[in-house]
C-alpha cells in the first residue's frame, strides 16, 4: 500500500507542493527515487536508510519506490528527507499513527536519525502558508528569527523520534526558545538633519520614499549625491513581518550576511559589478543585488560607468519588480521590488554646467557619456533630480528637519495607500487601472497632461509616472484627489517646463519649494 506525505519544493524563492508517494514491497533491498530528482535528492535514499536503521527500522528484504510528484518538476535539495522517511515508516507499517494530508514535512536527515536545517527553510515556510497547510514539521534553526504565521502551526523538531512521539500524542515536544545566534546590530544611521541645504532634493526623496518611486540624481562631484542616497534609508519605515521573512530568505539563498532584521536592505554595488552579480545567476541560480535589495533600496553610483549591457538588464526588474533567470537545468524567478536610486556626473570630467569649475569635455564627449544610460532606462525613472553644490557660508545645522520627522510623514502616506488599495502596495507599483479608479484626473488636468506630452514627446509610461507621482504628493499633503498643485509638482520633479505649458489659469499659489504663478 502506498502512502502520500506532503512536503515543499523550491524553485528560487517560490515554493510548490510536493507529494512524496512511497510504496514498500517485498523484494531485494533497495530504494528507488523517481520524479526528476537531482544528485542531492538521489543521495537522500542512503541518508534515510541509514537513519531508519539506526532507529530500529531496518529495510531488510524491502524494495522502496519513492515518487516525487509533480513528476515533471525538477526537484533539488535535501528538503524531502523527512517526508521520505515518514512515507517509508507509514507504508512499511512501522508506525500506525495517521498523518493528515494538510501536514507537511521538511528537513534533512543525519545518519543517527536527527533532523538538520536546510537552505531555504523560510521560503518553504512561506510557501506552506500560501498552500494552506495547517501543520509543518521542521528542524529548529537558531540562525533565523522566530516565525509566527496565522493558520499555520510550526512544530520544531530535533529528530525523527520527536515526530513519532508527537503524532502518537505520547509526550509533548521539548520547548525550544527561539534565540537567534546572531544579534541585530544597531546601525549608525545618517540623518537628514546633518545635511545642510538641498531642501528641494530632500523633498523629492521624501516623495520617492512615500510612493516607492525611482530617482536619478545628476550633478558635479562633491555636490552631495552619494550623501543624500546613503541618508535615504533613514526615512524608510521598518519592514513588516512578511517583508522581514522575505529578506532573510533571499539572504539565506544568496549566502549573504545580514545583521539587521527590521531595516529595509540597502545595496550599493560598485560600477565594476558584472551582470550576474547585479541580476543574479550562476550554474545553480542565486539571487543578485536587485533581489537582495528587495523591499529596500538599490543605489547605483556613477551610473554611466556601468556597462551598457549590465544597465539594460535592469529593464525587467525595474518594470516587473521581479527577475527571471533561465539556465539549462532550471528557470527561477526572484522578487526584485526595490526603490531604485542612481547618481551620475553630467560629463566625463563632471563639471558640465558648473559655475565653479570649467568643463574640459567636448560636446561629443558629453553626449557620448550621457548616452551610456539608454532611453528605456531613463523612461523608467520617476524623478530626475539635478543637484548643485551648496554654499556653506553663513549656514549651520539649526532648524534642519530630522529624518524621524520625515519618516512619520512617509509612514502616514504609505498607510493611506495601503488602506486605499487593500494591501501593502504603493502608488509607484499599483496597477494603473486601480490607480485611476481611485484617483481620476479632471478633464482639465488630462487636457494639460496631453498637451505637455505632445510638446515634450513623452511616452505613455512617463505620462503614467506623472500621475503616480502626483498621487503620492497628494497623499503627503492629505488631499483626497489629485490637485493641480500636486500635478505641477510632479511635472517639476520630471524636469518638465510645466508652467509654460499650463499657463496662469491653472494655479496661483505655492507648493513646497516651488512657486507657481
């Protein structure tokens, strides 16, 4: 008689249900595993056989056939050891306890019957919740934080015997206090209170943080581009519980160190980084920088110094918020939902347009340098932010707003968006149909946007980004609908000459750092 035990397979960070079908029959002692197993899965038969033998369940004169369903999906990793072991115990009548179909098993077996943690356990736990399993047996791993998920009971074990005792109801499992072996380091954050000037840039970054918009800063060396980008994470709200688990899952899969649980990730790869390092890949595809920045910030300094091929590979993650890596043996998809911030000089020497230093570049050199960033990449940027050096004469740190004060406004604006859309999503990535359903433009506003688009040659994507920006500005100002002032501010952030197109009849007033007349 065959038995079915539920387990979880992983394809990148995405998990799927695997039914471990086991049949034990009389015959020559052997274990056969089918269902497209890789080498690590094939080796599980030796681990399982030795572990059961050491526990007093020898497979003498027994032939074991294990089918990992769905058969067409390639299986990898030792996640299925525990499920295979209990399939054998149940099918071979070594135990009589009932195993409900909504109970899952993950974990690798040691030769003495103990259960060991495996790579990608958090991803498997999140997948178990999505697959609506009610119980999940898994080994305790002190390197991950405690996990609490609604409608999913996590039962931590240290050996196969613990599971048998739990199923039989004989003895309760020993309580394991979840104390991670790592301690969350207190990161010394930069603060906007320490940055003199750049008031318009700070306002633009606040809007970017509130709506998860992309930013490109350009300006001469030393004007504060890197400083503003490094300070930007200080105004981001802490990660939600789900965001924390996703972050740890990705860092585990990539084998990258992670010292902070609640802080959004901040990734700053060097411009010499390869396309594989940035996007991800390898023989067994691993997450790249775009995925390690998931739910956080990806900052590319000296954007024009990155290779054109590498930059153009950013098109998919910037648009779809995920990256798909195809290799001969597998195709995996990793999430890549991040706030993209980039910085570049206006020319090779860096001083084009500067009133302090003389630019030594020819017109051809300037155009060639700026064209290193392709049009499709620029088209995906929400905010184009020119910066100039700040004169510090007669200025001090008095009266400068702190990051905590800005963060409170960002958090309030995001909560409005979550409530409006019914889930944790911001204006920068919400489907456009839902955005306009809740925040339609007036006929007059649509007319002016269309006129501006025709004159400036704006793509449909840029027009949509203007509306997204205007909605975020309206949320920060507490407006129910998008006002003319919010729309004008959005155009200003896109470096569009909005006031000359719209005329004096649209608005008379003041919005933030920009006065419209």
